[in-house]
């Protein structure tokens, strides 16, 4: 090794003189010589200069020096160079090797690059898994960035409810020096996709409140749509005061201005005819009113008692049905809706219990076949949980048995797990393979 060239190149590298660093480090090795440390710095210098193919070659040379170590860092850098060079498939292999190095101190860097590589080849699901691992790495000083990327993957997978939770977590992990405006904007888009318009409006307001952030055309269109939806909802549901006045019979009439003329708080005699009534008419009218009130009070009492009896009976029957495991929607309709959602490409999360982990939700989604017609074979019911046994006629032909477990959700039901059931060969029993047991482990 040419020690002088190496030291000069190292000094140039430390001072950011990348051209001089490349020139000197390229002369530091003799032909055929292996030098991991030299090639490592040389690859970094090429990356700074935007010479990505040269950086790839330098990192590959450095990896050949097994005595140098730093396999994780070198593989991560190689993966980044391959991504920049437009070779994402090769980058996936290099970055996967990086996260397998137990001595690599900052695996989140490799996971973030791995997510990018998967996105470049169109594998959004594995990209999301990589970003999830990056966010969970304790060495990651900024998990918020990884969570934002994970939220973006959930949006592209058609899972806005999951994206909402991820973006909210990203806000919790963002540092005071980091602008949260973009995260609030992403959260607003997720709320719109999840049809939670009021919360979407609040998120967009947060994003633009300090005046430094400008919404993209897509975000602005979503913001406008959310505000319009909220306005329509408010128009259909008037305020408590408006509802009280309408129930009192005023409708659209202002009780303080019944003639519709501002300032005319008391109707004139010509408008009401009140001042043209004599005393005899008033007495006669009062007798008639008392008679009508007695009749109405008697009828009202009978109606109240009838309603009370019906309510008591209904409560008794409802309590018995609840105890026996019945509810609305029924177990059958929830399971049917779950399979229909998978077929139509809708979000199945709305039929899954809110306490399910994201990995469990993903496993349930993966276990359900698209386009299947189901036939419920039996149901085990109890007050708090139920099990549905069904056979699915698959769109590709053939049948598949499933065991669906549900838990009580108010008076209805939500799915907690989906299991595929296979008949044991040469046996009358069954072997059940769970699709939701365990949790997804990170590298």
C-alpha cells in the first residue's frame, strides 16, 4: 500500500475535497492488492461525486477484504449505490445482507434503503415491512421518517385506517426541530381516504396554520372536498338550538321576527287578529281547550303505558338474546361482509376487532381468498365470543374450509382470527393451520 497516497487521500476526504480524495486513494493500492479501508473511502467519495457505478465497484472491492470487517456498513453503502445506479433488484440482495450482520450498529439505515429498493421494483408490501423494521430499530434517532414512509405504503395498499395510526405515531416521534407540517398533510390525506372528513379538515388546518407550508394540488383538492363534506353534514344536522326551535313548531320562522321584517318583534293586530277577539270568544275557547287537554292527557297516558310494557318485554328478550350470543349485525353477516370486502378490494379492517395488531390484520387479509362464495356450516355462540365454520368455493376451483373466530363488539361482532382448516390425510380428524397466530418478527 502507498501509505503517503492513502494519508493524502484520507485528508482530502475529511476536508470534503472529493476529486482529490479519488485521485489519491486510487493510487494507494498496488495492482491486485486488497484494501477494504481504502475502497470504503473511495466508494464514499464516488457517491459524493455522483459516480454511482464507480462507487458500486469500490464497495464490491472493499467487501472482498474479509479482514476489514464492516460487512453491514459496506453492504448498506453498496445497496444505496445500486439504487442510485438504477439497479434496485441487486440493491435488495445487498441490503438484505446488510441487515443480517449482527455487528452492524445502525441497521435502520439499511432498512430505509431496502424500503426504497422494494418501492423501485413495485413491491410495496415488502417496502412497508422494511420501513416498519427501520422505525422499530432502537438506534434510529428519527423513527418519524420511517413511519411516514410506512404510512405512504399503507395508503398505496388501500389501508388508510392503518396509515392514520402510523402518521399519528409519526407526529409523536417527530422532534421539535422537525417541521410537522408534511406529516399533518399526509394525515389529512389518510383521513380523507378513510372517510373521516372532520378529522381531515383539522389535520389540514394544522399543516397550514403557521403559513410556511403550501399544500400540493392533490392535498388542496382533498382539503376542499373534506370541507365541503363537513359543511353538508352540518347542514343535515342542525345545531341543538335550531333543532329545538323546529321541534317547537317555529321551523324557519324567527320567533323574534315572525313577520320577517327586522326590528318588528311584536306582530301587529292586522297580522294576527288577536286584538279583534272579544271576551265571550275567549271564555268559549278556553272551555274547548280544557276539554281537548283532558282527552289528550288520557290518551297520552295509555300510549305511555303501552310503550313502557313493550320496552320492558323487548329489553327482556334482547337481554336473553345477547346472553345466548345473538346480536346485530349477526356473525353470519359479518363473515359474509369480510369475504365480500376482500373480493371488492375494500378495507377488511372495518370487520376486524379494533384490538387486533397490524400483523394480525395483515394475516387475516392474506388468509381470505378473493372471489370466493361461502357457505356457513355451523356456529358456536356465546355471550362474548363465537366461532363460525364455513366452506369457501374458490374462484379458481375447489373448496377451502375456514374457522372464523369473532368477539363481541357492542351488540354486534368483529372478527378476531381466521384459520384455514385441512382434512388430515387418512384420518377422520382435522388439522388446523392458524393464519393469525404469532407476530411478525423483525430482523
